[in-house]
């Protein structure tokens, strides 16, 4: 890859290395300069630019990141679309993050252009939580390096999620003569809260004297109830392999696998087996809702991961929890990685189709109505929820889309102009959405991939709060809006869109270049429809 300053006359097709402002236009770094871009820059008096120019053997950053991400992501992990050489990986299910740390290091050592950053192994993974990010550092990576990475990654994915599985758990508590029942109730509530957060519950409970034979009998009953794991909360801490709890496990026919763990608090935890169930002798800190060694073990058990002496011995790094001044409640104990933005989709399908002579959205092209093509792309993009705003012939639109998992919002004022439909959609977006991508129903060439790339580009913290689809430098649709702009959109009046809001916030606009002219292609006339039908075949 060649990098440096060149005359503007030689820059067509090159990648802009640094953002440049030309009059009112801001050309961001990473933009592939078109003939139209060069004309604008020249008019602004710019005659030289710093660019990157690809050579034989270069793999463009987005292609390189996508190729690596496809192989890094394992079960329970979703990769978003590439943008500026970055692909983020997100959890699809609740569970524990599984990271092949040594092979992550090997991948990062292949070439300086390839980087993979992950969360720590075995952290809690909520749905939509970010687990890893692949970033190609320059604008391209050497093909040879990408191929070496692919060879490494073909063995097995590096990032996956072990999902939590509902467990029928047994809780057995022992008590001494002076133990108050309220203490046992409190202990049960703390354990029940931990289990609920992991998708499990207490299916069997027993309370017995802190005595070997009686505890052994309770363990046998729990085993007969097909519970797993069996949690034993002792009235007194375990101090030896021959103490009451381990002795009761062996008397019931079980075995002791390991006593003690290199996690503080949590040192005095015991692991055993009874039949097919894992028995956990709880340390005293398990009665606290704060993070402790028991959480490390319980999470793995609920994710169907092995917990043997070997796994426990490996918990020492990161196991010093004592000195942390405060820890929140279970399932909130890790601030956790960032989450993928929750982006809603608004499909505008209320118009009169006055230039078409009939409802263009219901026009059939190759066996499928135009509006269905548009909505299916929105659904496949990952946007959620998908809201379809209806008005003209609402019943027919809803019937055409009745089997799709979408929400309908009827705009009774649709004849008053585009802004009324846009506002109808915005008003019905839930408070948990970070933004909304607005899609015109008469733009069936807009693909799920383009919408997904708009979502991937969205990052208000990086001044990408409005993401606009473009083609050869010309702005079109869809447009993704951060929630901060909703009040301005709701103030619109008449048959207008929100272009003036984009113009007034140019420093927050991110242009996402489409591979074809989909952002500029809408269907207004019978001639437009005929041309689209010919292309769609």
C-alpha cells in the first residue's frame, strides 16, 4: 500500500487518509475519493491530499476484518458489519465468554495490521454485550498475513459463549442449636437470587442439623430428586477434608474432588460428586450478594462447563477480590463490556403514490410486493423492532406483511405529508432504543447489508450520530438517527424530511458508501417500476 500526499488530479479511487473540509462539506478519512469528490475539493481550492493507494496483494480493511471475524466468532456470537476496518463481536445469548487466550496472542503476532481485543475469559455475557473487536490498523492488510490468520482460525473459533442452562438445584442448609431460622431464610434468598440471574432455581430444599449422618441423609434425598448441582450451606465453615460436610458426602456414597480454591473471598469452597450431581460445599462468603469464589463455580456449572480441581486451580489470576471496596449485586458485579446499539427501523409505507396512479408499494415484482422486499431487508439487518408506518390502503399493506414479526403504526394524517409519518414512527420507538434507521418503503433495492453497515457505523461517542447511505458521494437513504435528534424530528411540519437537520449537524454525520445506487433509487412512476423490475430479474 502506498501512502502519502499526491496531486488531486491523481487521487480518484484513492482512500483519503485525513479528514478534509471543502466549503460546507466534510470528507472524512477512509473515504474512497470519487470524481465528484475531487471536483468539490478542487472548487474549494484544495490541490493536494494525503491518501492511501492499494497495491497488488493488499486486502482492503473491511474485507480483511470481515474474513477474520467470520472465523473468530463461534457459537453464541454474532459479528456486526465491518466499518473503518473494524468488526465487533457480540453475545447472542446469556452465558460465559469462552476465549482461547493463547491463540488470540498467536493471531495478534501474525502481523501488526491485524488486531483482536477480547474480554477476559469466563466473564458474564449478556445478550448484545460486546465480547471482542477485530481492527485492521491501516487501510489494508497484506493478503499473505490474512491467509496465515485464516489458516490459524480454521482450527476452531477463538470467541464463543457457553449459554446458561436451567438447573434444578438443591439447597441443603445445616444449623446449630443457636442458629436463627431468619439467617437460613436470608441465605436461601441470596442463593435463589444468584440462581435466578443465571436462569435456574431451587427445586429441592432441606434443613438439617450440622451432623454427618443427618446431612448424608439429606444429600441422598436431594440426589434422588435428580437435582444438580447440590449446594450445601453449612452452619460452620469447612476446615478440613474430614469435616462434617465432606464426611457427609462420602457417607452418602459420593467423593471429594477438591477442597479449597485460590479465590479470596471463597477459599473454603469444596467440590464433590454424588451420583451424577456436583456437590458444592459453600464458603461463608456465599451468604453475601457480593462477588466471591462461589460465583466463579456456580456460573460454570450453570453453563455446563467442567469444574474440577484443574479448573479451580486456574482461578487464581483475577481471583483476588478482597481488596475491592464494593461489589454490586449478582449479575451486576461486572460493569461488563459495551453493548451493541439497539437500533429500531422505521419503514415509511403511508404515501399516496400520486405519480404512480396506484399504490406502488403493493406492486408485484417477480412474485413479491415492493413493500415486502423493503421490510424483509429491514428485518434481516438486525434492526429491532421494525415499525411499519401505514396510511394509504393500510389494510392492504398490513395484509401483505401480516406474517412478518413487525409492528404496525397507522398514521391518520398521512395525507398531510412525509413528516407526519416520520413523526408517527419516532413517537412509537421504545425508550430502550439508542436510535432509529428510517427506510423509505419505495426503495426496495436497499439491502439488509447496507442497513447493517449503517448500524455498524453508528457511534455517537466517535461523532457518528447520523449515518447516511451514499453512492459516489451523493447522499440518499436510509438514514440512521441517534435518539438525541428525535425531538427535532418531532418538530417537523409538512411534506418534508429531515435533510436540514443533517446539514446543520455535518460534524456528526457519517457517510456509508453503498456498492450500488440503492440509496438514490426510489420508485415514483410506472417507468421507475419497469426499470427496477428489469434490474431485479
